[in-house]
């Protein structure tokens, strides 16, 4: 997790909207048809201009151009701006935006190709405490699931590793510093303005591909994010993906009710003195992000489709 993440939190609008039906979808535009608002290369530009909308450098449109995109793409700490690149319409109907360091392809089946080539970003292997390039998709939920008011939170997504080529020699590569990975994060926040823990939040991580690991783990991990001064709780991969490996470059589907995992994460935080004055009804999921974080020299691409969070109310 890195400095870009605080921007997503500032954009979360922490209100809930009642739904007349028992089941509803938290994600908007699952097929990415409305395109993406594109970030500048540096988070400081967003801060200086007073928010994402004022700092947005371009919009990557696909089939539809009348609708304002709910999705955003963050391209933090990169040398190569996708802004002002022209769309390429391919013979199969897909649409590509590309430059020297990155490529985004929208396919008519609703899948999205995300590629980042950090061999074009790093002049030398990254060293400790140096920033790294990102290519992330994110959205803030217009209707935000309340942890205490739902029966199930059925999360699903499909991803396929397209390539991951290490561009570092064995002597240069340090797994403590260098990897290419595609984490998924929900933002869990206390939205009760009368609670002592109001606006306290954590990152609920659903780990997926990581160059360093061949197999899924059955262990959760808890770490502290210096940039946003909060915890990252990564759920056990096996509970979400099963016993698979992304290195086989096949489609794999996550399909799990994340509500028990979220409640377990909150209880673990309480044991650390975090969320100690928080009830289930105080907590909502206000947004998410997914994509490449590459603190190493790798050329990598992944495809994603059918991202969903089906909310079943009590």
C-alpha cells in the first residue's frame, strides 16, 4: 500500500442508500463500458488541485461516452502518462489505450487487460524506501453496504495472469524489495459521526497474484500502512481462491461471502485496540481498488472480469 491510497479515502462519500430489494449490486458498471477517469502521475497534483475531478488528466472512453465514468484509473509514480493517448479500435472490437509503459484494453465481453512495463520505468533496480509505479482501477460505492445490516456479502471476480517477466538478474533481485503483485482492497470505515471511532478505517485485502508466491496461503496477514496510518488486513487466500496458482495463466474465480471474513478482521483489530468503540452497524464498505503495484523491474499484464459484490440485506 502506498501514498495514493489516502486519495481514495478522501473521495469516499460515507452515506448509505436504502434498497427496496433483498439483493443488490454494490459495484457500478461491471463491464467497464463507461470508461475510466484518469489520474495524474503524482498524488501531490490531486492535493494541489483540490481533488480528483479537478486533477483528472483525461477520460479513457470505450463504447459509451455519454455517461460520466464511475471507475477511475490511478497511474501513480509513473513516467508515462496515458492521458491524451488515442484509442485504437481493434478488429475484434476491443479498444486499446497504450504508451511506452502501460496498456489498457477493453474487450467486448466486459473483460479488461491491465499491463504495466516497469522496464520502461526504472533506470536501475528499486531501492528501499523508493516509490513504485501503479496501475490501479478503483471506484467509490454509491450505495455502501453496512456490515451490521446485511446478511451476506457475496464477492466474486475472475482474473487471469497474462504475463509476468522479471527484468532483473538474480543478483539484482531481492524478494524483500521487489515484486509484481495485484492486490484487491475494500475500504472499511466507521461512518457513525457520534462514535469515538468515527472515520477510523482499515484496508481489507483480498490477495491474488504475487510474483514471489506460487501457491495460495491459508494464513491472514496484518500489517501497518505508514502512508495512511492504519492497518491492512489480508484475508487467507485459500478461503477466497481455493488451491490454485495464477502462474498457470488460466482464468480463476474468487467466489466467497466476505461478511464473516470482514467480521473476523474487525475482531482482530479490536484485539489490537483498533475499532474498540465500533459496532457492526457503524461499519460500511465505501470503496475498493485493484490492480498492479510493482516495486520491482517487471513487465506484467493481467485480465479481470465479472467483478461483483452482491449484497443480501437482512
